[in-house]
């Protein structure tokens, strides 16, 4: 019984020690976190952001600018409306520059005058891109002024407009009556006299109202139509909302939309109905836009388009998500095996509860999600020939063997497009592939013009053959005298060989290395001197 106990105890200790040794052999390569995301070479719809965790994280880029993916032409009764495209931008102020002094019109048509009280919000509070503008935060309400710079600008003096669209995102703090958010002011000749021309977007009973004064003008320029529009639904304070007003010169339709839904329409026509003379805008002199003149809150993604635009994307994140792929990560040796991939990340958004986790299924309570893939190869240029394999972070990975691995992560937003996941770091845990162990007991026996070499085989089961290195100069090991050829000589799986053709009287140095897909360590060095008359 005592012997049985000793045997069991010995086996138990062996298993513990074996497991510890296996863990010691494991190695880790970290991506992200303090190791940075330099390996994240492909980023489609994915960007690097700060202020979420101690180090930058990877996350979906919010919708900003315009593309066929972000905007689409209207259908049905609005089928004549155009897509919003980059080429249709007349004005685009993204507020992404992080410093208010750097705010600009990226379309290059307008110049901005920035008040000292204006502040910049970072990405965590922005609706799109990496920043937003904060108005009235210190109690000051000096407006941001935007003036036409180019004669090609839609709102340059004296121009007659056709189609146009104005849109922006708004995050009001209070929605107090009389707050003035957006306006255009100019001087216009009306009935032979100078008069004010104005577009004003202001707050009235928790709704946004738009008024157009001396803006829409008859074909002969003798008459004007003033129009006022007020949204049907209250705008909720401390919540982002999207506001868009557009004009179709073909029909005279002026339409106001909130969060992509039509609130109210009017016709800039002689009869205020469709199918009569359309009054189109004629721009007054010395005009400018004023932003946040009497407003407290945030504004983002201000755009003017030279088209009567179709539906706008009102989601913060693209519903199709984004993807990150690393470059080839070198594990150091061929036949290295990935044990598992650990990951850490979460999801967050303005006014949304943060969720953070390490490993497991990265699917969050609002259906935002990250999906992970890996592939491998012994040749970094042939990774595209390997198939992607899905894996769950923290779970064992099998069948992923090679010197180079590549990881991909798909990012998907929440079901409402308002939040998105982020990836903080990845740890690749792997067992390095080891080259064959060195041969043992190498011996060299000299004869006339030859040396006989013998050794004990490498103990590594993956050994595919042996290389003999020789030279007449210590440390070089690249001789050329032997009849079998220059050093090194591949002798296959043989463990003894006769090297003929060597020079008598010359001292030669020999080493042997086992190989598989890589060359292992050299054996200890031996020497021999061929001499005439030796048998």
C-alpha cells in the first residue's frame, strides 16, 4: 500500500512540475495597451482614440463627412433629390481639430472668426469625428462668425441659389426660449431700399424654428416671400439630435427634418403651393453666418451642400461596422503554436453605461459586438493563402501553427447605431517552435587525405537531417577542400561520414548541426589533421 501511495505521489508531483514547465515555455506578444497599436496596419472604419482607457484604444470611427455609405438619395416622391457627396460640400466645419483656433471650413469656401469663449469638446462628447464645439459654457455668447471667402461659395454676395441643404448636430443644455443657434445676416435691396436679409434658427417652446426674411426672391427680383417653419416635436435637452433643412428649386419645396424625419414643409412659390412660380434665394451683400449667438450647448458636423440632398445618415456609427487587421506578427520560429489569444475591451458612448470585460464573447447589452479571427503561415507573404479562423478570446486555440500570425477584429455598433465597442489590447500566448537539439559525442578520426566523423543522433523527433561544417581556419567553418563539396555538407539522416579530398598536414575544425525547417545549434567543435600514411 505504501508503494502505491509513493507512486501516486510521484506521479502527482511530475504532473505539477510538467505543467509548470509548460507554462514557463509559453511566451506572450502584446498588441495595444502600452505596447501601442503599430501592428494594426489595416483599419477600415476603425480609428485610434484616447481618453477611454489609460492607453489609446481601437474603436469604430463615427460617421463624419459624406459618402455613398453615409448618405443616400431619396426615393419615391423625393426621388429627384441628390445624394450628399464630398463634391457637393459648400461648407463643412467638423470641429475635429481639438483646438478652437484651428477650426476651419474644410471645403475652403469660407473663413471662420473664432470667439475666445468658444471651447472644444473631445471625441468622447462629439457626435461625429473627433471633436465638437461648446457654446456658452462660460456664460459668454459671442458667436462664431463664418464669412464667404470664395466667389464660388453659395452664399457669396449677389448670387442666386438653386438647390441647397443645411444640416448640423445639436446638443442643447436647456432649450430656453429665444436661444439663437444658427443665423445668416446680410443686407438686401428691397423695393429700392436697403433691408436686412436673415435666416434664423432659434428655440421656441422647446422646438427649433426657422425663419427666412427677404431671402426667397421672384424671378424678376421685384417680390419676396418670407417663410417660417417650426418643428412638431420638442428637442430633448442633453441629447444629440440631427437637424436638416433643404430646398428644391424645381418645385419650391422647403423641408425641415429632425433625426431624418420630416417635421414640416413649405413652398417658396407665389401661391405657397406647388405648381406656381418658384421664388429662389438671392444672396444679399456683406453677409455672414453666426453660430451660437445665444446658445448653450454643443454643435457638431455643420454642413452646407449645393444640392437638395436626400436622406442623411443620422446614426453615429456606420451600421456596417469596421475591421482591423494586424500585419504579420513574428513568433520567432517556424512551427510555433498559438495557445490562446487574450483580449480586453468594452463599449461606451456619451450618456451610455460603460461595459468592460476581459476575454469571452465580446457582445454587449446593446448588441454592439467584436468578432475575432486569426490565420498563420511560415511565410509572411503567403498569409493571404491561409483561411481566417474565428476564435473566442481567452479560450484555447488549436491548429494554428506557424512562424507568422495575423489577427483580425470586426467591430459592430449597437442596434441603434449610437454606441460601439472598443479594443484595448490583445495578448498572443504561444509555444515557440524550437529547432532540433544539437548532436552529441561528435568525434573525428584522421586518415590519409580524409577525416571520418561520427556522432549520436539529435534527440529531437522533428530532425530532418544534418549539416557538416568544416574549415582550416578556426571560427570560419566554410571550407572548400572536401570531395563532397563546400561547407556546409548536407548528409541527410546519416550519423557518420568520411570526408575525402582534404589536405594532408592541415588541421581542420568540424561542427555538426541538426535541422528541420530551421537549423539547430552547433555541436561542440572537434579537430583532426590528415597525414600521409595514416590508415
